């Protein structure tokens, strides 16, 4: 079946196959909603319960729906009088905040998590993938989300940035075990210096896995498979990737419903086209939905060259270039040196405001339910 998408890199129309996959990935966000098969959704289209567009006639008819219609359908399927998904979602997030402030332990047992996955990708090195991964994790956790970070880079930069030196601490449980299917996510996730952020760290030993991985069955699907059940335990899983388009990057792309592309110069902008192509090819081959959440300008400053890069990005990817820019700041390297995410290191700085704005803009695109910044003061251990 041909999958019809709009000219926008973010597909607006969903074939029922994609819609069924989306319900499987997102049903837990809705009160009492369940996953639907393609057949179940087709029935809902025919009954008029799910708003959809029919192309063709009879047995050959193909239905297309939209994310909005699907969300409305799942919300309505919960029946009259029950809370809407949005209300439920916000409650679900606000409850653990109450819990962290010392109240109601029992509430956490009833909490539902959003289970969203966000990759950080750009095969160009040094654009800020790991710094942004750690900073976003800190900001989202500060806003009350439960976050897991997966480090798929043998450099282990995001692990270090979150204060975990797995090599030094001689942690045997690293992401290598996940790639080799020797351990599960709950067995490997460790606490970080940021409350609310867990991590599966990487060490340089991951480089050895990269050599053996290609010969193993299902080597591109190791992360998405490992996250299948674990996703329900987190609101957001952030996946950092190495600066190449190899096996780890492909694993991250396939496991990520959304991927964010940081750029900081002309070369990193040039690499976006190839990255999106690789993501699309894999998504179509493995029948997954992996969408670009946006392109973010990092290390932005008021120079002519940066403005030119931004203008080119705007021209080439008008729907993808995010409004939020992360400014260049000397605090970034200080935070790295201190092994602390920037928003924790400098909570009241303009660059931290940038990260909060980025978290908001992304949440809106990904339909991630996120309490506002004012609702939660920054916590640091
Ligand atoms: N907004 C910023 N302002 C100034 N320096 C920054 C900023 N963001 C990141 N950096 C610095 O740029 C360098 C590269 O950042 P980072 O390691 O996050 O990039 P990366 O894309 O993950 O790199 P790699 O491709 O090697 O994994 C680091 O020294 C980091 O401190
Ligand atoms: Mg990195």
C-alpha cells in the first residue's frame, strides 16, 4: 500500500497501518484507550467514529486519517464522563511532583507515563548533541517528567555530562549489554546527579560492540526492542547518538519516534539531508514512525556567518527549523568540565532560558504534556 504523505517532512496524513502503530505506541497516554489493529481502525473509519478520508472504492478503498483525528478518537473511545487525555496527562505529571514535595507516596503507583522517545542526531561531530541531550533531560525532569537517557556513543559524553563516569566507577552494566541483549533497561538504568533523570551509560567498550553488532540478527532493532516494555516506565526517553551514520545512529533513529537535529555551522546543515534520508529509509523498511522534531541552531551568536546559516536552514527546511535557538555560552564548557548539565550548573542564565524554550517548543511538536516552568523550581542534589 502506498503511504501518502504531504510534501512536509512531518507527515500529516496517516495511512491506517501507520495509525495502528501510533496507537500501539501512544495508547497509554489516553485514559483507558487500547491499541488498535489496522482492521479495528478501518471499522472505526467506516462507522464514522474516526474522522478519516477515503480514497478509492469498495475493497480497494484506502483510508487516511490525521494525528489530530486519532487523538480525538482515542480520547472519545474512553466514553462519556471520563477525564480527557489532556487532563489525565497533566494529572499524571503533577502527581509525582506532589510526591517529590513529600506528600502521598501511594499516588505514584497510579501514575501513567507518556513513554515518548526523542533522539539527538547529526553525523557531523561537535554540534551539541550530547550537551543538548543532557540539558533537555535536566529541564524536562525539572518540569516533573520522569526521564531516561540512553547513551549510544563510545565517547560517553552525555553520561559524563550527567555525572556518571561508568568507566571510572567500573559499572559493568552499560549500554553495551543492551545492544548484546544480555540485560534489560530496568537492570541497566542508574540514577544521575539530576533527580528524575536515569541513565544507561556508555563507555569506550561500546566501540567493540560496534564491530560485532553488524553480524548479529536484528542488529538495527536492538534499542527499539529493548525499549518496547521499558517505555511505559518513563515520560520521555532521550537517545544520544555518535557522530556518524553507523549502526548506533540507525538504532537511535529507529527507536526514536522523534529526532532532533542540532546544527551549528554550514557542514552540519549539509548533513541534514542525508540524515533525514537514512531515517526515512529505515522507517519505511522497518515500518516504524520516526519523524524529525526539528532542526535547532546551537551555539548561536550575532555574526553574519551564523545568520547566513540560519537563513539557508530556513529556506531549505522551513517547517523544521525551530524558532528557539541555543546561544553560544562559555557556561557550556564550564558545565561540561564540572560534569553537570548546563541548566543545573547555571539555572538562572539566559542560555538555560533557551533550553526551557526549546523544551516547550519540542513538547508542542511532539504533543508531550509538560507543566510550565513556573510550576516547578529547579532541583539539584
Ligand atoms: N551553546 C553552546 N555554547 C558554547 N559551547 C557549546 C554549546 N553547546 C555545546 N558546546 C560545546 O561544544 C562542544 C561539543 O558539544 P557536544 O559534545 O555536546 O557535541 P556533540 O554533537 O555531542 O559531539 P560529538 O559529535 O563528538 O558527539 C563541547 O565542548 C560543548 O561544551
Ligand atoms: Mg556527543
